[in-house]
């Protein structure tokens, strides 16, 4: 049985995307939202995603089966106090934060505890705001649920079924386990990527030679450093315990690798890289992450006048839009001299077939 009414506290990228997804898949469900951004509310009403927008929390939210708390982390305390008036068997509160321990500890001190299910949709974009929300952001994304110990199993199962109906892949786990896992596979990589970028920036010369010759390997490993500084500041401050634990483990691992290199222990170095390769190759990347997937190809091309223009013309004649295009100057670990990005997978696949039919050599990654 689907809920009749759902409310949103905050209608930014994540809240707006969840609302748009619900509207697309379950148009019979009434959606309402509160946000201080009145333009976002007006746009959502105009698009008929929500039936009504509110600048103040009202009794209308008490009639919601689920209320998604999508406000900034630092605002959660304020809203939890207000939402406590609505929470009950018929009104379950959930959030979408990427760190769960802090909010669960706060919830445990309130009457909301039996009616709270923590949530973390592991998806996102480098952009923010309702205007960038999409109705497919949850598609094939992991959506982790961290229910309070007091929440009834039946209530959790019903909510899990509802989230799964939106196209997400649900997982239920303890909130502290969630924070350790995300610190390992999400938070630490972002910190390392940003640290590496800042290191290269600091040691580069006046003409920025490192920046200009940076190869695909550097760009791939540091791509996530383009994420929101505000978001990652908040994540580090709310998941300090787990992040510090992981940084200490990584420092120990890095020191071991330094010792292998300085001692010239060739077999250990080979085993180190082989183990990493085997484990990385065993990971099947089928879900979306905190940054959108890049739909890209690489193409061999003779350096001649009009070469790029000719290729772009072939694509444009078939109404294929190019998101980004550029020459690869450092091809140490890459095939193809021309790098082309597209907006979606379907367009990328269409371009691959078209260019190969026109005798271009195309490499996919």
C-alpha cells in the first residue's frame, strides 16, 4: 500500500530529486514541501511535482506518511524539535544525510526515536539546488537505511519497499557501521584526492608544468576533488571519529609502502600492486555515486585542419550533443588523441556506433 501524502523539509538537489522520482513513478501520491528558497517551491509547484509549498511548518505535515528531512546537517536539530510534534505510527521521519551517527544520537534523546529511519541515498552531483534535481538520480543507486533500534521491523520493511520502488538498491545496516563504511569508501577517498591536488599545486613550478602535463591517471583519481567544499567540510566535522580512524590506518599502510620502496623489496611491491589490481578488477561499478557518471570516449585522429570540426559535424547531423571535447596531450595511460564527453549513456553509445561506421577508431572506458 503506497502512502497518500509525503512531505519534504528542504527541496534542494537530493530532496528535489526524490520528489521528482516519486512524482514520476507514483503520481497519485500528494507531495508537499517546506523550504526557505521560495523560488524552488514556486518552480516545483509550477512543474506540478508538489501540490503546495510552505514557508513555515504547518499541520499539513502531520498528515504525511513519510517526511524526508533534506535540510543542511547543521539545521537538523532545529527541525527535529519541530517535527517531533508530527511523528507517530502514521508519520515516519527519515533523513538523507551522508553521516548517520550524529543524528541518531540526537534522535535517541527525543520521542521521535521509534518513528525515525535514517537514510543515505548514495548519489549526487557537483551541482546543487532544486533546478538541478532530476527524476532519475536514484536510479540504480545504493540507498542505505539505518533505522533506530526502537523502530518496528514492519515499519522498516514497508519503507524499504517504497524506496526500492523508486529504482534504488536498498540496504539496511547499523548507523555506526554505515559511518565506518562510508568513511572508508567515500570520505577518505575525497580527502586523499583533495590532499593530492593540493600537494601538486604546492610543489608545481611557476609555469604550472605539472598542471599542464597531468595525465588521465591523475585526473581520474582526483576527479572527486571537484565536489562541494561546504558539503565535505560538514562531513568531516560530523564523522570525525571514523574519518580519523581511517586516516590513521591509511598513514600506516602508506608507511609500509614507503618502506617497501626504500628497501627495494621488489616481490613485495609486485604483490602490493597485484593485490590492489585484483581487488579493484573484482568491483563491478553498476551504481551511481556521489558524482554523476562520465559518459566519455577516446578517438584516434590525424592532426589536420578541420579534423575536429568534421567529427563534430558528423555528430551534430544526427542530433548528438557534445558535453565536452578536447585534445589529450599526455597519453601515457590513455588510448585516443581526442577526448569527448556526452550527457548520457544512450547518446554516448549512439556516437560510438556512428563514428565507427565512419571509420574512426573509438575507445570506450
